[in-house]
């Protein structure tokens, strides 16, 4: 891969630039791979293992068919393969990917969740919706950021559900004020 292991360490600007590139590239590749895994044959024979948990928790993020691990793992390593990063950058990237995937599978939307601070960050709520609806109709195929689902309209079910819940909460709040 052309990976560097010697000193000096790369500057924070280089690390940050490469990691941003990795996230963008990983999201693009993961989206299409994950969407393919929701076709009938691949879902039935491969991806259904990961979806055995309709309400996921952190450790289920890594629970998948070996073929899926190889298939979607490609999305995680393609960026470093293309750039030949320093080992420190690679470790940082891999740590962030594992933390992110565990967080989106944890089943909780914490006040400190990145989705509260970073636009287009999916988070647990976004991915939980994906696990509740099985097979090909789930949508929300994105990995970290939701721009691919937004571009291709595969997040409309999730958006409609959120809008419905918001309208219901506002109606309930309005009714309480009238009484």
C-alpha cells in the first residue's frame, strides 16, 4: 500500500484531509455495496445474517456473514489503499470507523451523538430505521453520512416517519395547551 511507518508523523492537516477523503469515499462505496446486499438473493444468502437483530446493539455492528465482511470491508480500506497513509493515519481511520459503526448500532440517540452536531451524520436513529424494515424496502443504506440516501431518495421512508412523529408531537403538545 505504500504505507509509511517512520518518523516524523504526518501533520494534523494531512491526517485530517486523508480521513475526510476516506469518509467520503467509504460512504460512496459502502452505500452501493450495502444497497446491493438488499437485493433478494444477496439479502437472503448473505446480508440477512446481519439483520437477525431488528433492534441492534453495539456488538451487532460486526455481526455479519464472512462474505459481507469482505464485501463491505473493501469500502473501508479503499481510501488507505489509494493514498498509502502513515500508520498513524491508518490507525486513526480504523478506530473512527469502528467507533462510528458501533455507535450507529448501539440503539441509543445520546445527547452527545455526532448526529446532533454534524450535518448529514446518520447516527443510531437513522440506522435503527434501516434495521426495523427488513429486506429490500428498508432504505437508509449509507454508512456514516446520509448524503447518498438523500441524493438517491432512499431515505424518504425515514424522513416521512420523522415528519409524522414531529407532527404527532406538535399536535399532542397543542392539545395539552388547550386543556
